[in-house]
C-alpha cells in the first residue's frame, strides 16, 4: 500500500513525540508506529532521525515565533505588561503539556554538546526568539519600565533564559504560580 503523508502532520506528531521522550530516548520504530509511516517512506522523506528532528525544531520554532509576534504586538497595554502576559501565558500552557518545557530548550540541554547539527539548529532558533522579543524590550526601555542602560538584546536574552530556567524548575514542581511570580520579580528588578 502506497500511502501519502502530509509532511505537516508528520512534523506535528514527531514534535509531540520528541517533546515527550527527548531525542535520545525516541526510537525510529516509535516514530513509525505513531505516524503510520513505513521505514522506507520515513527514510525517503527524512533520510535520518537527526534530519527529522532538525525539521521538527524548525517547525516548532516557526510556530513559536508566530506566537511571539501575535502576543507581543503593539496594543493598548504597556510593553512590560505584554512581556509579562506573554510569559505568564507560556507558563500556563505548560500544565496542558505536562510541564514538558520548551522543545528548543530541552534539545539544547540534551544534545547541545553532542550533535553539531542539532546545536546549530537550536542556537539559530534561540537567537530568533531573542530577536522576536527584542523590539518589545526596546519599547519597554523607552517607556521607562526596563533599564535602558542594558543592551536590549542582552536584556531580551536574560529574560528568555530566565524563563527557560523557570520551565526546568516547573518540570519538577508541576505548578505555575511561582513561575509567574518569578517573571514578575525579574521584570520589576530590571527597571
């Protein structure tokens, strides 16, 4: 039987699998069973598990950047409030996915020093996130709510890296209130 697969459907399913199991623990056979692909179809489409994972990271990052653009767009709220609300919402989303954290962060932690291709992909996407956050940080600096003497890109990186730390902590605690409080404290202290 020659079944056709929508690449986006495969990437969605693979994103769920990698988020749950990580790169190392997820086997090709699990991917095949979950997606319904044959081994031949898989290798014809992706060539390797590494290539699939890099495409999954691209797919995940694209959705994340779109979310950043939607949530941080200019509206009536002050920039600092949009940043706080964005991260609070991201923290709330973790309960729906059993506190799996961010796939890019998890991939950086698991594969960062092991696989050069995956490291390059995660670094690219991390930097894309920082660039997506930076305009709102600049706006908050101009409004006097974030310290204008700190480079805006470094400030965006500090905020987002702190968020990654909060996600890692939440994996063990399975609650969101302290994470939201930590984001508020961080943003207030950066004024």
